[in-house]
C-alpha cells in the first residue's frame, strides 16, 4: 500500500488535502492524473446507467437540503456510530472496530489526597470525601492492559503518563496504588495501540452540521448530505411527471457526500468527503428481491468491465443483524484491498421506506399510479450505491505491478513499475513520440499524428529522453499505448506484416508507425489513418 500511496503522490494522482498546512484528516485532492482517472470512472458508470439503458434517467441534486429531509430519512436520529475514547491520548475510535485484546489488566485506584494534589486541576475530576478518612480525595481510576508476557511495569509506565498528563505531582504518582490485576481474554475495553483503558461507548452522529444564512441557531441548522440518495427520493414525483417513465425505472446520480468519520483511514478508503455513484431503481411492490439479484449481476459485470476481475470481488450477503434498519436485503461487494477485504459497494433492497417516510413527513403524495391495474401505490427501491474514491483506489491497487524485465534497448535487467489500467479508465490513452527530437521529418509527422488524435482522446506528446525511458514513464502512469514515429515511417516498412487492425502492410509502405502495448510490451505496426478508429474502439 505504501508503494501505491507514494506513486500516487509522485506522479500526481492523489495528494493530501491542505498538505502545506499539515493536511486535513479524511480529505484528499486529486491531481492532474487522478482527476482524469476519476472522471473516466464516473463517465463510464454514467454511460452504463443513463446512456446504454432506456429505463434510467440522470439527476444532479443539491448538497444542502432542507433539514426536514434528514429528520424524515432517519439520519438525524440514527445515522450514528458508537464511539470510544482512549483515556490516555483522547483519540476516538469506532467501538465496533476495536480489535479484541488478551493479557493482564492492571487497575489503579488513582486516589490522591488533597494535600498531595496541589498542582492538580480539580475542576475536571470528582472531588469527594472518602468514608472513614479525613479531608478530600480525588479519585481518578485508570486501567491498563499489558499484553501476555509483559510485566506490570509496562502497564505502570502508561498509567504514570496518564496521571502526569493530568497534572498529578510526581511524588504522588510514585505512591500509585494497584487495586487489582486480572487476566482478560478478547476484551474490547482497552486501546490496542497502547493498552490504555477506553471510555464507555457514546453515540456519535456522523452528519456534518452547518448553518444556512447569517443567524446561527437551531432553526438554521442543516447538514452536508451524508449520501446522495435522498434528493432522488424527494424529487421522485417531479422526475416521474417530466419523464413519464413506467415502473421499473431508475434515477442515477453521482456526487459528493460527507460523513464525520471517527477514524478516517487506509488512504482514501474511509474519508470524510467522498463521492458516490448511486442508482435508485424503483420497482413494483413485491419485485424488490428479484431486482436485487438482477442488479447484483449487473454490477459484478460492470466491475469486470473496468478491469477488476470477478475473482477479486467478494459478495457478502449482509446478515439481518448488520443490515441498515431500512433494508430488506443487502449485498456488499467487497474487494481484496492490500489492507484487507473491504466494501466497495452496497446493493440494498430499501423497500418503500424512503418514499413512505417523505410522503408522511412532507404531506405530499409520492405514490405511483399504475395505468394497468388502475391503482396507486408506493414503489419499492433497489439501490446499488458505489463509492467513487474506493473504486478508484481498487483500480489503482488492481493495476499496480512491479516486474523484472530486460530493457527494450540496452537489454539490461531492470524493475518496471506499471499501472495496468483498462484503456477506458487510463488517464492518458496514448503517448505520441518522435523517435528522435532532432529529426525534423520525424517531429513533423509526430506533431501531425498528435494534432489528429488530440480532439478525440487524451494523448500526450513527448520528445525528451531515450524512447525506452519515455515508454517506462508512460507505463508508470498506466498509458496503454505508445505510438512512435520512427525511421520505418520515413523510409518504409522493413518487411511485410499484418497491421494492428488486421490489414496487410506491404514492405516499403511509408504511412505506418510503431504501436507499443503497455502490458505485453509488444510492438507492431499500424497505418496512421487507422489510429483514431483503433484507439476509440479500445476505450469505448
Ligand atoms: N445510500 C446508501 C449508502 O450511502 P453506504 O453503504 O453507507 O450506503 C455507499 O455507502 C458507498 O459509499 C459505500 O459502499 C462506499 O463505497 C462509499 N462510502 C461510504 N462511506 C465512505 C467513506 N467514509 N469514504 C469513502 N467512501 C465511502
């Protein structure tokens, strides 16, 4: 993973947000190549959803919505995670993500008498009179887990730091009382990073709050949307009226979503600002389960089409206890990331939960009138919801390869780093190279090929460095094709061959160039006039 993160920065795919100010946790910027990759991914999803199908229409909702939307959708009351805090570092973690620990737990009473706590800020902690003793005492109990085989001293070191951080005098810390110790198995009450006790879980709403207008009070509160879906439910009726679609039909949207994640991590995988590609597919009551399975197959085929093999995607049937409360059935599509098998997309059968909630809360009918049966009802919804950033990350992980190869010119062994993007996603589709930059005839033809291709697809022109180096740089950013204008272009093909598009090339034919393939490094000749058609077919 470190190598992928380093490559992303070095070649301009992804940078840390606000880097020169120390960064902002959970936010990322896409550089010149990253933005192309991400855009190609979104365009392909959009094309598959809205261009290649007659039963889905596109939509682009606002990020800010009336706060009533989030109340009706259930996000205000239930979009939350249980949160625990490390009592030593104050760092917060999701309670359900704490890895169970085993070892010996040491419990310190942390009782200090008033005389001993002269430097202690007693406004923060309870001060009480201890039965049977004179005067006031301050009680700061704290426990530490020492992993199996570690002595108490290692736990005490953490405890001492805990008391010192709270201003307890060193002399008092030296009197630290160990109340008890006990073996623990698979406990989630201690921080796996340092053994310190964790607080009891507290519920933490993940929506990012903001205020609309100049007055910042409860009436002006709203939220940055935590999913794109809700605007599509709220506008269901408007979309239906203007398109006159019949069930089943879908509304598709790509856009930003925001979640105040407790623990953003794994590069862009869990961010606080991210993009979603969501489809709300409205179906007749009772047909939800059937459509859920259809969409599972559709989405698996889509991942194959962007270069993520079926074997790398794990389909999890989410058990009842783990499903969102609105869901009647969910599949998670998970990818084998280097940091573990993790969710890329959720496909949920949401029933009529959302339309029902919004109909009730707004008082506006959101029912569908069925011409055939002459009845009105609420449609059910099947929702394939994918993360743009997670899919970009999966594409980067899937594409990254290191190979030992022989240099195409010198024959020496070297390591080649290559991003094996599918051509339809590659940020740059082809590099155009004159073999030598000081040969005006080569440069003129290369420039003309470049100018012909530039309006059609993203290509770059490069004339510096040896041709092998230029190929290697293109390999590292995932450019699938290299087009080299060489002496055979000027003097005619050395021998007869079959061109890349299958047509014959005669010995001595002058209108050909070398076409080099990134993955196989194979080189063949192609007629210049065939280049646009050949390349466009590869990226469609
Ligand atoms: N409308 C349903 C919904 O939002 P979700 O499972 O919470 O469902 C859908 O999110 C997808 O959005 C996830 O599968 C994931 O790809 C992406 N996603 C969710 N939270 C994310 C985060 N914090 N960072 C990056 N992507 C995230």
